[in-house]
C-alpha cells in the first residue's frame, strides 16, 4: 500500500473480541481477496485412483481441492483475487507500491508472473514472484496427473520460483521426505505398497525402513 495510507497507522492496542491486538507501525491487513475455480474434486472422487479419503484428511486436513479449467493459469486467478482484495480494502491502484506473487507454479520462468499480473491490473509498482523465507516447505498434491503421468520427476519441466526448497511431499499414496540423499518414502497410505509408489514415480525413490 502507498505511504499515504501508512501515515495514518499507529502502534496501539486494538480490541478484537476480548483480547487486545497490537497493531505495528506501518503494518496492517486492510483487505483480502481470493479466487477458487468452480470444479471441486473431493477425496472421495479420487477413490478410483486407489486413494483412501480419510488417510488424506488425517495427514493433510484436506477434504477437497479445486481444479482450474483448461486455459486458466496462476496469473488469471491472481488477477481476480487481487482485484477483490483492493476492492475490499478500498485501495486505489495508485496506492499500491509493491506486488508480491507467492507461488510454486508461475505461468512462465521469465518474465515473472507478478509482472504480468501487475500489467493486467494497471499498476505502476514493483512486482516479483516469491517463494522464500520459510524454515520448512511441505507440498501436498496428487501423486499422479489425471492422465496417470508421474508428478515426482527426475527433473521438473515446469517453470519454478523455488528450486531445492521443498522438505516433504504428501500425496494420496504416501509421504516422501526430500533429503540430500534423495527422495525417501517414509509412510504409505492404507492398502498402498511401496512397489506401487515406485511404479507411479519417475524420480528415484528410496524406500524407508519397514516399508518393503
């Protein structure tokens, strides 16, 4: 947000419910916006792929996910969410000083997807893609694409904002830790074997102790 809006902010205790919340000088959430594609895919919908719905919930808390339609990408969804956030905050385009787009899946490697979102929003500000600054990154995803193609690859073929930053991958088939030694299978979903996970994984997979 612009400096003009920051000048109105002060450090004080603001009551929220029964508890005061400390407002930091110059830092305040003034609005949020989001966008979700309409196509809902529940855990039960994945049963035909051999997935156990409750196992997914127990490991990830996820009960459903959204699949974007063909032709819709990260930038498209970001533009809609950003427009809603600015509208909710009552922020004019000229008040925006910086646009950060946090994603593992940018539209392309170069230029940054954030710059494309910035252009479509009509903003005159800095813009960058970002995935950094966290101690541990956990990726939760389907083990294979709809076509059955592997997602855990020897080398990723998609543009990425973060390389070598993932610590753990949780899929519908099991839990895989990313280590300096390679990918290690540390837990299996119910009724799934280590052989099945290996067969559905392109990258070299080390099977942990006791998993066969």
